[in-house]
C-alpha cells in the first residue's frame, strides 16, 4: 500500500464527507496526535494515520471534545488498543496450550468473569 | 427506512440545538473507534450520522418534513475506522501499551513463576517460557536485510539479523533467548515479530518490487535512458520509443530475495506519461497540425465510445 501526501490525505478525507483544513492536520502533527512518516521535508500518511485524523475530527466536531481533552482521549484509546493487542496475543498463546491446560484456563476465567 | 427523528431520539418539533445535542450524545456513545470490540455500533453510528447530516441542514430538513426527500442516499461513503487498523496491528507507533509496559500484570506471571515453586523446596524440571518481541524496520531494511538491536526482558541486548526479503508480520526465532528453564531444563525461545513500515514509492508483492515512474512526453515518444531507483540504489533503464502511460517494464533480478527459493524477484516499473506543467503554445500548435493528419480514438479501442 502506497502512502499519501498531506494534500492527498486531505482530499481523501474530504471525499468521505469530513471537512478538514490543512492547518488542522498540521496542528495535529505538531501536537503528536498523528505521527505520519516525515521524509524529505514532506509528510506521508498510511491508512491508520488517515483513520486517526478522521477520528480526531469527529471527536472535536461531532462530540464537542475540546483540544485540551483530545490528547487524554487519544492516550486512553491507545492504551485500550495496545491492551486489545496484548489480549489477542495471549489468546493466541492460550490456543497453543495442551487441551487440559486450556480447559483449566477456561474454567478459571468462567468462574471469575461469569457467563 | 426508519424515521430520522426517532433515529436521533428527538421529536419532530425539536430545535436545531436539540438535534445537535442528541447527535453529540449518541456519537459519543456509538462511535466505532470508542467501541473497538462491538461490531453492532458501526451500523448504528452510520444511521445517526446520516440522520444528523440531513436534519442539521435546515433546507433538507424542511424538504424531508414535507416528504419531498427520504432518508435514503444520506449515508456517507463507507470508510475504514481507526479501530480496524489498530486491531490489525497497524498504527502500533501510537500504542502506549505492551506486555513490558504492563509489568504490574505480567511480572508475577512470567518472572515469579519459578520463585513460588522454589519456595516449596522441590524444583520441577521445566523448559523456560517463550517470549515475544516486536521490531519495527523500514521498507528498505526489510528488502536488503539489516541488523537490529533489541533489548530483552532481562535487560540483555541482542542483535537480530533481519534477512533480506523478510515479510511484514514474519516472526524470527532466537533460540534459547526466552526465559530460563527450571531445574536445569533449557531456556525458552524468543520470537521477534517484524513490522515493516510502508515506503513512499515502492510497494512489494512477494519478492517483486513495484514502482510508478513519471516520464516526460519526449521521453515517451522518442525513447530515453532514465535513472530509476531500486531497493539497492539507482540503475539506468531504457524507455522504448512509443512507451505509454501504464506500460510496465521489468528490471530482472532487482526485486528482493524470495526466502523459500533464495532467488531474487524483479522490479516492475510502471510508466506514467506527464505533460509539461504549464501549457506550451508551441506544443499546442504542433498538436493542432499533427492531430489533423493523425487523429486516433483510444476510447473507441477501449470500448468506451
């Protein structure tokens, strides 16, 4: 997948019906809310960067989250997604356990988490 | 299609402000990126989004009330939400959490596992646990191979050799670099998952590299020798006379290494003919006289005429 330049990512976001200005994206980068690849004096965005910009726009505009609170939310979300990733890895590790270990694990979890 | 007012949970007489507040409340609750594990919210979010985009426009709202337009066609084009990339392992640079950071949760799971056993006096023989790490490298490091230093959980650092042609998501095994075993049993292994950042202009398909290269009109019409980047550096490449946008040329052996066969892939260079940036009067005059004699209809050939 090729990367998008600043102008290209703005065009693509607008095409999805989200209004955004170049200065806003530059502000997001300055605050490190979005970390695109920075090379040869330009910024290059992958799909995850683009979706993150859209999320920030919706937080600010649709949910009236102010700029002081945006980094708090992003930080918590990043931890949430990091946790989900770790949980996914634990799930994979559990899958590779012998069946009786898995059964014991499942039993223990069912007991503490309920149905 | 259900009633847009009930989608937002407001009455038909609701003021613009009430509609906005209702939408904000629902958006906070239902935004897919704020509900990563819930598959059902995405559809609901789209519906409230569509309802709001119509009802927040006074003109459209009036016409909707009068029955002139319905709710259809208001949905914004589908898009990828951040959660789908984050859960797929992209955007890892943002994630301020990994097993190492969660020392409070994992320390007694891995490190303390042996300690409590030893307290019992008898040490069972047990091979050490395997541990996982991830390493981020750039596109060219993956294509050409690299050495990366990573720090292990016990503070040791090891140099990991990333072989040329390593694929994104591939896992390398470092034998014996996992946690120590118990009762004289061997240590576990360390597994290193490799994440490759995309490149500005190269893309990779297996061991082949793909690249789009712009050429000027004279270069395309007359042919030329141009300089083209490859993963190993620049090479010169012959553009045949009469080359067209979309013409793809192959640079044999200029791809990256296929890990199974050990052979090098190829680089595919797709040409893109680019006109001068500013319209040129001389070129226009020439095209006028040339076009009269040599008209051709590429749309007809493409079946579009």
